[in-house]
């Protein structure tokens, strides 16, 4: 994962933050995945994709999504855009959450529009294509890198301290002001 730069009034020195210690607020997750905040909120409330870092717990609280959550959100959007049913997407999301990050990054999801299949080798893709039905595929590793690239440009938040981590190309001063106030 890309290195995040933190500026907490300490001269703006860059520091490495482990990816599992970074969370992303809803608007950032939306921007990185191309979904609306309304979709994000609905998916969280219905349990389709819940934030694994910090759920909303009352009025005014901010959900915090992990990098992996954002990858899953982008996959859900792609599956919905191609007409896969919500029931099949829920099954796919449960499976995506059950595999480790290494397996996830190597996975290809294939769908005939009704069912979602996991393919981990080229042979499995060929077997599925030989069925003669039209299918589409999502290379999860490509989605992973796309999300990684998008998030590196945006602000994240340290899970342990709440400090705002400024992306590689910060476009505003809000994150710096927040960190000075902490």
C-alpha cells in the first residue's frame, strides 16, 4: 500500500503507517469507488458492505472503512453495474471477506450475469468460458491496484490516533488544520 504522509505540526515529516492502521471516511470511499454516498449508506445499513474499522454508532459519528472494504465496495459496484442480483452479490461479498489478502489480490471473479464464480487459475477461466454462455470477469488484483492508486491521492485517518493522513496530492488545507487542532 502506498505510504501516507502525516503532518501533525511536526514539520511535515513523512512517516510510514501500516495499511491496517489506516481507515477511510465515507466520502473518500465513495470517491475511490465511484459510488454515491447514498449507496454507501444503504449498503452499510443493510449489511451488504459494513465498515470493518469503525461502524456508525449514533448521530454524528463517521464510519471508517479499511482498504479491503474499499476494494470490496468497488467490486460490488462493478457487479451491480453488470446486472448481478443483490442476493448473488451478498454471497460473493461473504466469500471475498473470508479469503486472505494474498488470495484476494490473485482472484478473478467471473459471472454470467446470474451467478458469480471465483477463478484462481487460467484453466478455471477457460473451463467457465467453454460453457458457451457469455461471461464477464473482474480481476480483483487490478481493482486492488486501482483503489490503491486512488486512495494514495486522498486523505486517510490513523485508526489509533484519529490523525488525518494527507494523500500524495492534497488538494485542501483541511487535513492540516485538523492535525494542528489535535
